[in-house]
């Protein structure tokens, strides 16, 4: 059974039951003021259509819940607009990318072309999120609003569910040529790039090094998907695995064996737990809360991903290992956790070292350590070569993704805090 079949056959209520509730909630939030600019409702509706084509969800049910969510979201926006109106937008709208001139323009369109604004405007993120609110605040008659609300909600839901459904068909065709996992990586990459540009265009929060993080993120995602694809399809990398596994035994000698065992034990579960506690204490003591939270989420998330993928992949370890282990092989947990730990150690403290020689030594030392840990797993034949490459790429993908997400959250949290303080001051 292929990897993707194992994944889809797992008892995942989020896909086959809760999926409808997720689509309902996402489409509802997408049509409400403020949340509509942030909620990925349109993406979830497209994904619902895609999953319907794969036979996981029912297309009729997906369309129904998307319509209900869209209509209810619009009704909530209308009620909020009628109750709070213009003063709320002019006072707090700028904290959520909505300026006074946007309100005035949409208000003018609403008065002159109510139907077009509510129906066609549903396909634009700004008017979709604030159109119903403005309709309520400008006293558009409720029955008139409700009629266009239903028409717009139905058109929007049907269009994007069918878009996802058509994409599902295209996915089946494209996956035959590109490979399922590489195609999934391409799709995820496009989503990440879109969200990066969406946030940066409005907030301008990312610097040059965040662009490098984005490039590393996309590259590592592709590399990880390539390892999975080659393993599932028994392509070149599996042949390389066998060749390296056979040849590496020629290097074995008692002294080097002990050295590799010592290196691999640096990130054994017990040692890694102790090192993580020590690093956490240092970060808390230095009040580096941002880095502490980043480290905490990176380590926990990396461990969960690595364990879950191991259970799904069910890849056996090499039979000629120098150390016998009973669990699964793909990806290498040591490689995943080593690159996360030492990269975050480097990321958290490199700027604290002012001496250039010491700083460069610190950088090289951390990189060398996680590379040595990865090599030790190959040397000891407890992992295939592709297991280690997949572990490194998985860890790097997760770290860089969290760096971008944390930066966005930090910027949005500051704006939200300013909003709360202004609201409390009256």
C-alpha cells in the first residue's frame, strides 16, 4: 500500500466528519468583518472540493455547508454593522488593514450598486469581509440584503468548491508525471509563498533574512517530498541507500565505532531532554521569551511530526546495523531533532557573541554537530542515507516555517495590543 493510501486510510475524523464543520466555520469567518481578512475560508472551501474529488467528502455536502457558512457569516456582519456602524470602522479598522477610504469607497458602491457589491464583491477578500458590515451600517433594507446575500453565498460556494473539485482531477493527472508527494509539496509551497506575500504586502514585517528563511523552507519541503517519492516508487535514492549501506561497513573499526556511538548519543532521548531543559532555563533567565517559545514549539512539533511520519511510513531499518533498534527508520529522528536543536541554539545566541572568531567558531561548531549526528546514523547503519536527508529536511522545514509564523504573530500581536489599550482608554 502506498504512503498516501496509508495516510488517507487512518481513522481521521477531521477528514471524514469534522471536515464539514471546519469548512462551515471557515466559510462563516471568511464573511465576517476583521476575521474575514485572516480566516482561510476560501482555501478551506477549495480544499473541500479537492477532498470531494478524492472520495473523502461528499461534494453535495461540501457545497451545502459552504453556502450555509457564507450566508450566516454575512448575516453576522450585517447585524454587527447595524449595531456598531461607522464609528467602529473608523476607530479600529486600521488595525485590520481596513482604512477609512476603503469604507467610503465600499459605502458608495453599496449605495449605488448594492447587488453587485454583495454578489460580485464576494469574490474579493476586502468586500467579502466588510460588505455585509457596511450594508448593515448604511441601513440597507434587510430583505434586500438577504436576497443578494443568498445569491452571493451560493455563487461563491459553488464556484470555489467546483474549483477544488476540478483541481482534484488535475491533481490526479499531474501526479502521474510529477509524483504525488512532489505535487503536494508544490501546492504547499505556493500556499506558503502566497501567505508570505499577503502578510508582507500589508504589514511589511519581513526582512531580508526572512526571505532566506522562506527559500530554505520551500527547498527543504521539496527535498523531503523527493525522499518520500523515491522511497515509495523505489527510485534512485533507494539504490543509493543500499550502496552506501554496503560500503560504509568498510570504514568500521573499534575506535571509529566508539566515536560514532558517542556522537549519536549526544541527541539520544535522555541527553536531548537534559540539553533542552538547560537551554530553556538559559533562555528564560536571559528573558529571551521569543526564542524560548520558538524553541519549545520547534522541539515539540518536530518530535510529533517525526513520530507520526515514522508510524505512517513503516520503513524497516537496515538489517546490518551496528546497534540494533526496534522502531521504524524513516525519517531519522536523531537528524530531525539535531538540526532543530543546534539550529535554534545558533539562532538564539549568535548575535550575543561579539568576537568575530568566536562567533564564526560557534556557527561552524553547531552546523558540524548536527551534520556529524546525521553521519553517525548512516555510519552505524541504523538509518538509510535517505532517512537522514529526510530528517534534516523535515527539521529545517519546521524551523523556518515557525520563524516566519512567529514573526507574523509578533507583529500582529503588537497591533492587537495597541487596539486593546486604545479601546480600554475609551
